[in-house]
C-alpha cells in the first residue's frame, strides 16, 4: 500500500487590512453627525405640545436623531461620506 504524504500544512494567508477603513468610518461618522444636525434643525423628534412624553422624551430625542442619522448613512446616506472619504484619503497619501 502506498502512503500519500501531504506537502505540509497550508500556510495561513495573511488577511490584508485596508489602511483606509478608519478613514471610511470617520467619513461615515461625520456624515451621520451632519444628518443629525439637519434633523435637529428640522425639529425631527421634537415633543408635541399636547400629549407629549414630558421631560423624559425631551432628554432622549437626541438619541433618536442620532440613531436615525446612522441608519440613513447605513442605507447609503446622501453621498457626503464618499466625498469626505475621498478628501481624507487624498490627503493621507494612501495608495488606492
């Protein structure tokens, strides 16, 4: 009976990390902050004068705006993150 020997265990392939990923995350956070401010300026989440939730609702309105803005960015946003990313990546001297 002939035995089959393996040529050795396969070496793990190093996962290449994208150096630009932190820049993309920063760009998305910046777009989310911008959108949250735009939502605040449009009175999104403000307590109605009648039948409102009181002071507790007022305190958590900013969380609602932030969560909504982050969801908007995850869904594609308004395109600001891509512009921010291109500007940050261009100034960081990173190879494409």
